[in-house]
């Protein structure tokens, strides 16, 4: 068995008994039953996923995976490829959006080079797991080899295993990779059968002409590579990306290790989609942080069957949405752990 | 001039120059312009409201106003009236939902007795501003006298003035009052002209028969009292409540003192609605925390012209939604204050 098969074999359904037990505890708290809505959902799901009736979310980690994309040659992004590496340095110095919002939520940001076209040798603070210096241009051939895909998946799985041994209670996903909305749109098009036009948007803010070009390039890549919709790893290999594969691996690894995982925006959800296509129980371990402005996002969420936690018109990625949603999940667990019961407070039912 | 007229005269429009200046600073941060969506809106609005380009949100306060309602006699709530006072003690001990979520967001909860039918004499930690021991039953006569309404409004205005002198950067509203969805539905019905049936929901969770009774009772109260939709204080007096009037006063006071104010759920929004009917610029100072499950809430928000920050299926009140939304507004201001610029980070535009 390869690393993916081994990991899939470790994924179990979450316990319905623990879900019911957590809800019963919530119903004893001084409030009308169910009146804290989704916070109660977060609390009971974290209990069921972690297997603990007193979940410990004191350690929260966001992984921001960075990778470059050959498709950038086709003029699909507003920014030059060099920005991927420049932003990695920004993350390491703590000045990016994800750093600010992770600090706000009490989460640590770990930056992973899984495929940046830059030599980071000796760079402190970075997790060095480079699989390749970016993908190939999927408009002219497959983005990756199957071996590269598996290697990138393994990066995510390894990091999830490490989180388990460190006692991390909640994991978030994030990414940085100039041009990576293009592979994400291509992946959901390949899997859903919907048209590229329905699923493709402006990324960091391209104009109408550039959007038309982006749609044409993605259509060309899909026609050329013909990814097999029944084989999620084939889709990931042919039109995906290294950081997207690492996210898929992280999500699988979290499910295998009973760690709740918060999915950031459009690109992260493309990774989570691959994971949930590989094993139906994966979706029980996922929280979707927010509704992205990217139009393809809601089709991914329908496919996964998840309702986003926030809707703040974000389109940045990095893990920014995950950071805020992790704070709300934390709040839900605090309701379970800290609120008084009717008996404790002497309140009539 | 009475206290309301004096306060209205202190309310100014927010500065469009400061809004633009804050957005220009946000556009220099290392992210595509506008890509942090509503967090950027929160940041620029807090700058414009507070008049400071470096807003200080380190002091955040939620006011939970408690009051009883004569309409409870009509069987409109699932809970007995005694729960209002019991919950006040729960707030003071820190065991209620609002306490847990305010701690999570770094906000202080201040509990104000503006109209509970209980003698709290000597009770430490409570802000003693009782105007009356609850309202009268508005199904059989006016809920309050005009003098009581003005006295309760003054409680909120005074507390906002005190926040200004303490340097509080962000204020949240909250309330506790068994049966207080009934006056809230009555108020939006009186102001909007929509039917009571369209605006009335299950509160803490009443069944179908109790809902029919609640609708009938509110209709009876409106027919009997005939509040004048063109006179917001008449609506508040005849079918409102003491804690709702205090919230209206707090919102007016925050606007008069240039303090951003976060409105909690259905009942708090009824208070904010009165304030925004009294002065059109009030809405520039308001953040609406969340979309309540109560069906009348969206009509109030349409009338105010505000988009809620969160949608977590809350129907608890107390200030629980405000607590979480205050955390997100804080996050927006941190984006403005802490993110690196393109120049600082050496990132290409």
C-alpha cells in the first residue's frame, strides 16, 4: 500500500454517541436549548472528532503551504511568480494577513515550502519539504507526475501526524501560490462536470480580458490532459498543484489522527475536496472557514456538503479565513466547558 | 430641550475623508486590494467613527440591560418571569453565555438593572439604574409612561458618556428580559406597517399554539395603544420596554460620543432601530453583530440599512452575538495596524 492507502485505512467515522452526549451537556447550560446555534454544532463536533468530552484547543496551528505554478506563464494572474517567495519571507517575519489574524485567534502559523521556485536553503523558521520547483504548465501537459503528487500528499500527512504527537487540538489550512485559483477551478470543473466559465473568477483581481484568457487556458488544459473524474489523484496530478496536494494530505492526516481541521478558502477547499472524494468520512472532520468570493467555491462546498462558518467577502487565502473561524470554534468549545448549568446557577428551566 | 434632544444635537456625520484615508492605508498592505473584504470595512469605519487613524480597541465593554415585561402575563414566553432576575445573578457570577463569549473576545460585561421586578439592593457588581419594576402589560394599556421611557433612555446615554471618559474603544449591546421578543416584534410592526404574523417568531422556543397566542396578544396591544409610527418614542413607550429604551439610549450616546457600537440580536436591534429613526446619522456608528433566527430581525436590518457580520443561528441575546462580532471588528483594526506594507515587506505590487 502507498502512503495514501495507508492513511485512508486509518480514517474512522466519528462517534454518534459522543455527538449526542455533548449536545445533552449543552442542553443543561443556562440558555434555551439550541439557542447558541452553530457554536453548539462546533462544540459537539469537536467532542466527537477528538473523542474527548473536554477538548483541549489550547494548541492551534495553521499550515501555510507555498508552491508555484507553471500556468502562470499564460498570464492568468495579476502578480508575477516572484511574489510567492516574497510572501514566504513576509509570513516568516509575521507581517502578512494570516500572521495578524492567527495571532488574534491564538494560533501558530507554520510555513511550508512544498514547491516554490526559489532556493530557501538555510532559511530559518521555514519547514523545508520542497517536492519540486513548482508545477509544469497544465495548459501544455500534466502539472505533476503521480510521484510528485504522492510526495506532496505525504508532506501534509506527516505534518498531521506530528500535530497528533504534539497535542495540537485544532489545525487550519492555508496556501500561497501565485496563479493557484486556476488549478483550483480546473479541479472542480473536472470533478463536477460543470463548465469552466461557471467555476472561474478573478482571483487576485484580473480584468475582463484576463478572465476570458484564464477561462480559455483552463479549458485547454482540461481538454489536453483529460483528468479522470473518478480518480481524484489523477485530477490532482494533471491540473492541480503541490500546495493543493499537501493540503489534501493534511486533511487526510487530520482525519486519520482524529484532529478537527479548518479549511480556509477556494484553494484550500480544492485540497479538501480531493480528500473528501478519496474517503467519505473525511467530511466529518472538516470545518469550512468561510464563503469565498471566488464563484467556484460554492460548488465545491455543495459537493463536500459543508456550510461555511463566515461570510466576510474574503479572497486572500494564506489561512486568513481559517484563522478567524478557528477562533469561533474555540468559542464554541468554551461554551461547553465554561457555561454554568441550570442547577449550578439556580435558574428555573 | 430634554435629554434626547440634547443628545441628538451632539451626533455628527462620520468623516468621508477618514474613510478614504484608512482605505488607502489598507491598500498599501501586502494583499490584493479589498481582499480582506469586510475586515477592511470594519477597520475604515472604526477609523472614521473614532476619528483616530490608530484606533485603540483595548477596552471593549458589553452592556447587558435587564428588564421585566408585563406582557409575560399573557403566556407569550416559555420561561417564568423569575428567570430575568436569576439570569442577572448568573451574569454577575460569570456563568452565562455572554460572560464566556465576552471573555473569549477580551470584552468586559457590565450588567445594568434598568427594570427588573426584583429587589437587588446591596447587590455588588450590578449597575443599579432601576426605572421601574418592569413594564405594564401592553395588551391592556401602554407599556410605559413617557417619563419612564426618557429615564431609561438616559441610563444608556449616561453609560455611553462614561465610556467616553474611560477611553472605551468599542461598545456592545445586550439584554435580558423574559418575554422581550414580544415588544420587539410589536415595535417593528408599528414602525414598518408589516403584519404581526410576518414579524413574530418563537422566541426561546414556544410551540405552534403559543405562537398563535403571541401573535394575537401583540395584535391586540397594537390595536389598543395605536402607537404613532412617525414618533419613535411613542412606539417605544406604548409597546416597548425599559431595557430596549436603555439600548436605544446607549446607541444614541455612542453616536454622540464617536464610539462604534455593536448591536446584538433581535431585541437589541429594536433599540437600535428607535435610535436610527430618531437621527439618520446614527446608522453610521452601528455594527450589526449577527443575523438572528427571529424572523422579524431582517426587516429591522432592512430598515436600518445594515448587513449583519455573523450568521450563526443564534437566538439567545444577552450580548452573545455582539461579543463574537466585537472580536472580528478588533481583527479588522489589527489588519490596519499590524500588517506589513508592500515596501516594508519587499513584495512586488
